[in-house]
């Protein structure tokens, strides 16, 4: 069957193949943030479709970190029961589940302003002061930072109690950990800002808190933004150092992605119009460099569309696992069809209309009409 369908170990977790569903917010949680039956059906389809490891969409670890009303939460014990039903459904189909632990930081500004509050971020920011972010936020106090760190640990413990196989800390894209790591958004002058070591402190303290919550053997992964999507933000050189230090500290796997977003989708984690082979695997070079420097498993994400290319990525040693998001929105059974020997490329054309859709508050689906689908 080839390397794609060989098992792989991340700490104590064994996946049956090298395919990961990269974390995907789906707007399908019950009001209040509970896992819904609709989500259980969605994850069951992915697991039946032979995805080895499903990373959930974002689960907020505290209420300030929540970005959308139809998002999953894990900041109280009463979320455990519905999450357990999700893990059981995934396990029944022979797949594994990791819960993505999330804090939006400044990106929660719309929700927080509607509640009459300021969103929290590393530094104070007025509306319109930042070229890449349209909201405003307030610098977190030391106590607030400590509370978030503790919340990550408690949330991880709940995920474990619900039977999840791993957790993934969201340290990428536009959200809290990326905001702290980027010199563009972190202007603090205390222990949490300024030097690279200080900007990375939150990632390390969150690891320690999560580890305390789940014990030594449980897989703790991070999706790490290793460079921002625009000049003047986090540079790759620092992103690589961050990956090395976090792997040395104990994170069990690193999914390599982008930090802060730039102006449009071409400077974001979900790049548009990936239709030619040369456009695929757009974070491959970052991933290759991370892989060269760390000993823990590395997960590649971003524009993976052809089975042939993915085989080549693994055999050249540029990654250990391959994560897909948009292709599995369009075709949850894509991996199963490859496992059955079909050679076709993913039908997703990376139009990002799924991303536009969830931003309206709707539930996730592929909105590309069958007639538009590229399925060479
Ligand atoms: C609809 C949608 C929802 C997403 N939700 C999340 C999320 O909850 N957490 C996360 O880390 N990334 C999220 N992403 C980013 C993806 O996980 C992935 O990094 C990105 O789409 C690139 O992979 P792809 O080319 O396979 O789509 C989302 C992307 C899309 C399109």
C-alpha cells in the first residue's frame, strides 16, 4: 500500500496511517458550546473515511477565548459528557481524536465588544492601529495570563477524561499564542514580551500546565505558526528556534503552519486556488527545515492535494504525517478512496468559500457546485 498507509506513533498514540484531518472549525456546536449530534455525524464520516487522526476544531479553554457562539467549549466539566460521545463515535470507526485547545486572544474582539468588554491580547491596540487586524484589544495583566495558562491545563485534563487520544495546542494563525510570539503584535516590556525568549514564554508555560493536567505519557501536540504572513512580523528564523525549543521541552509533535495572517488569503494559512501540482504543499520548505532540526514527529499541512506528492513528501523525509482540511470538507471519504487504490487528485479547488461560509455563522459545508469541481 505504500508508506501513506503505514502506522505511526506519536508518544503513546498509534495512528493506522499517515493521514490527519487538520483542525477544522465547523460552526456546528450546540448553543453553549456542547458537541452536537451533527458534529458526531461529521466526525463519524471522517473516521469511516479512514482518516488516521482527526484533530477537532477549536475548543475554547476559557470564555474570553471564544470567538464564535457556535464553537465548541471545554472550559467546564459539563462539556465532558458530549465530548465523550464524540470520542466513542470516532473510536468505533477505528480512528483517533485529538482535541484542539484554543484561545482567540484579540481575534475575539467582535464577541467581546458585543458583551461590552475588550478582547484580550498581548498589547493594547486601538481600532485601526494595526494594518492586519481591524479590531481593538487590551493588554493582558499578569493575573490574566496566569489564568489562561491554568485554563489550558484544566481543559487538557477534561479532553483526556472524555477519552480523547491527544490534545493539540493552537499556536498558529491569528490567535493568542501567535499574537504573543509575533514582534508585530507583542509590544510588551515585561517577562512576556520584547526578547524572543519572552515572546515564547506563554507557549512553554502552557505546555507545562497541559502536561500537569494530563500526565507524562499523554500526547501533547502543537500547531505552530513559524512565520507570519507578511514582512515585519515573525520571521522563519525565530519560528524555527521556537520549534526546536518546544520540541526539546516535550511537545510530542509539531504541525507546521503560519503565524499571524496578512491582508488576504494569499498571506493566510489557507492559501487559495491550489489547482496545479506546483502550488501544492505550500509550507513544505518550512516543514523541511523544522524536520531537519527537531526529533519529534512533524506534521505537514497546507495545500496537500495529490497522493503522489504526499508519498514523495514522506519518502524524502520532509514530514512524518500529512494533514488535510479543505479536501476533507469536500470529500470526507477521500482517504478511503486512495486506500482502495484510486489515484485521483482531491476534488477541492481551494476556493475558500467554505471559510467565507463559516465566517457568516453557518455550519460548514463545501459550497462548490459539482459542475465546478476539478477532479482530474
Ligand atoms: C473552514 C476552515 C476551518 C478551519 N478551522 C481551523 C481550526 O479550527 N483550527 C486550526 O488550527 N486551523 C483551522 N483551519 C486551517 C486548516 O486546519 C489548515 O491549516 C488550512 O486550511 C490549510 O490546509 P488545507 O490546504 O488542507 O486546507 C481551518 C480552515 C478552514 C478552511
